[in-house]
C-alpha cells in the first residue's frame, strides 16, 4: 500500500514540475524604427497640438448649424399638406373608401326580413 502511494506522489510531483517550467528571459528587445528622431519629434509636436480624441465627452460637442435644403415657406407648405392628408400609418391606408354597390334585392324586402328577425319570427330559407 505504501509503494502505490509513493508512486502516485512521484507521478503528481513530476507533473507539477513539468507544469512549472518558466519562460526563458531573452532580455530587452532593441527598438526598431524607420523614422528618424526629427520625424518622431515633428509627429509628437503635431499630436500635442491636436485635441485629445480619448478625452472625456470629446464627442458630446454641439453639432454645427445645418443649412436647410429648401426655403422655409416651401417646407411649411409641405408640412401643412401632409397634416391635412390621410394618415399613411393608419390601418387600411391606401385601400380607399368602399363604394356602395347596387343590390339586386329590394330594400323593402330586406327591411321586412330584419323586422321579422327582430321580433322572433322565422325567416324563409
């Protein structure tokens, strides 16, 4: 029993030792750049004079005043015409008004049948 425990402990310690391998240190890498010091300095001066794009609320500035695409009177007339026209978002928009169609049944016959149905009389089929 003690031998199996020793073998298990050795296997676990071997796995732990393999997992604990550290990376090798290769030192500080040299800086490789194709820009000269003067070019880097000029770029830094330009960047320092520009607005900070990462500043807080940088995109919450007031929007510039936009110019109208049409004169004020034209826009007003179009708005009035649209307000007085049919609602394009209403149910049944564009269906038109149902026209009254001429019926082949006499009006007095329909009226007498409605009267009979209202008073509980049976209708002829």
